[in-house]
C-alpha cells in the first residue's frame, strides 16, 4: 500500500458534506485498504467558518474555496454545495489545477454536464456524480458501466422522495394535497419552499442526467418536459383506485420505437398497482430500467438524506482515488449516439380524462365524436350524474400528447361540457 495519502478537498459541509467528512474519518482504515492508499481531508470550504463542526479540525476550514481547489496538491475535490455558481467555476478550476471531481450537483450537471465533461477530459481527470441521482441507490454506475454493452430503451422512476411521501400520504389516508404537504414539511421531508420538489424541477434535472447516460445522447434540463403535482386531488386518487391504479410523480426517459429519437419527461401519472413502482412508499426512490438483453431491472432505496447521499459520494471517491493511483480515468461522457430529443407533443401514452358535463341524452355521443374526430381511441367510459349535472371519465388507448391536446380544446367548446376536471397520463402498462 502506498503510504503517501491522497488529499481530498471538501466544498460544502452541510448535511451531506459533514457526513462525508465523518465517514472519511471513522472509516479511514477501511477506505485506505480499499483504495490502496490513505485518504486525507486536506481542506473544507464553507460560508460560515465560526460554526462548530464536530470531528473536523478547525484549521482545515476556509471560506476561500477558490484558493483551496487551486492548491495543486489536491487529488480529489468533493463538491456538495449545490447550485450553478460558484460550483461550476470551482469544478472547472479544480480540473485545471490537476484534481478530479466528485459531485452531487444534479442542477449543474443537468445544465452543463457536457461542458464539465469536456474540461475533465481536456485535463485527463475524472468527473463522477453517483450522488446526483437517487441518493444511495447505485444507478449511474450500472447505467454507465454494467449496461454499457446493452441497449437501454426506457428508464421509469420515482426520483424525488418528498413528492413520493406526499402522494403516498394522499393515497393511504385520503388527505388533500396541502394537508399532505404540511405533514411532509413538519417531518422534515419537504423544504420550507418546496417548489423545486413539487413542481418537478428536481426530478427533471435527474431525468436529464439519466437520459443522457442511458441513451448516449446529450439531454439538457431544457429538453425535459416538466409538470408539477400541485393539481393532483383526492378525487384523482379515488379515480385511480377504481382503475386499480395509484398516482406517482414519475421521471420517464424513453427511446422511440424506431430508435431514432428519445424523450424525457416528468409528470404525475397513474400506474397499475401491479407495477413494481406502485409499492414504493414514503420518501423512498425507485427506478425501473428496461433494456434489450438484461430485460427489466429495478433499483430501490433511500433517495436523499445525509448518510445515504454520503454513501454514494464515498463510493465515487473510492473509484476516483483508485483511478488516480493507477494513472487512469474512468468513463467520461458518452454522447456518440446524438439522438434527436423529441418534444412532448410526440409522446404517445394513455390518458385518463375527467369531464363535468350536463346530465342529458346525447352528451356521451357528442364527447365520443370529438375523440374520434381527433383520432383518439376510447378504451373505457364511466358516467355518473344527477340533478342535471354529471361526471364523465374517459380512459383512452394510446394517443399522442398533441392529439390529446386538440381533443381537449374541442371538448371545452361543447355546450354540454361544463369543464375539464382533470387530465392524467396512465403509465407502466
């Protein structure tokens, strides 16, 4: 074993960063044995140096992150500060000064992953980011390495624990959206401002990363269709149960049937109770991968939190340090396929549409005619009504998002349609 330690700079010492530092200290001997050399925490960049950080030598703490990554003796920079800047500049500077990087920064990687990979390759350094998607669940490495010889066709997953907790609570207790969100906030699952989670921004960033790796194509955050879950109601869950389904906020990345394009999207969807993702409860994450040779695979576990995320960071740290000792680098960006990223309008799926209509003869015929005129085939219809008002639930066969949008616009113009109560996609057939 080499006796000279590999030096690690830690950018950020919050929930995840402090746990990374703790594990590096308490598991130092095991990490050294697995890597083939000791690892040494050489500096910790923070915004508030006066805060007491148990187990971290105050002499290592600095507010000058740029100076830390420029030192030249740093072998690996671990970035867990999040956001776009200053993280992007610090990672770039780290590469330029000879360090490899381990990051958990999903937003930055979804936006600028290609550029960061290019700088890493230019300087012969590694960029690893297992912790950026699904916390402790090994997912990026299986996609990037274990399935490198296979053809991935679809990635379907629950990649945000906060939203899964809220929807699970609505499903199991009948609670409304706001009530479930309030409970998630009280228990610490939701931030004071939950927008990034409930509006799908967090999941969309993860979808962009997963799609890029799975399909060997550059997929940016702007390429991902995003729809939040604030409009999901208790009535939607009742409708889902009548269909033998539940509702999840899903990240869906899939290859077109002809293989020439891909799509990436995040939105609430009904999925059959028989699907493995339907049983994912609480704040857990799970990702379902479909490929030609391996078939169907499912990855499940805690998707967030200090210890789970730190586990993924340390796994990357070990891999990068091993590469460093061997004078090698691991897999970089693979975008050779350069497939077209299609718009949401081209996505084909099933739909569940709930309409408020007048309770009188001929309404169903009018509605069915509109669907037929727009080339949308109806699978099932359920109608209930009294006192001149009724609800009409239509479940379609597979149709494109564009054709469904045209259908809904035409339905709104019918005198007998009082309103469109809800529209939800049905996935996981």
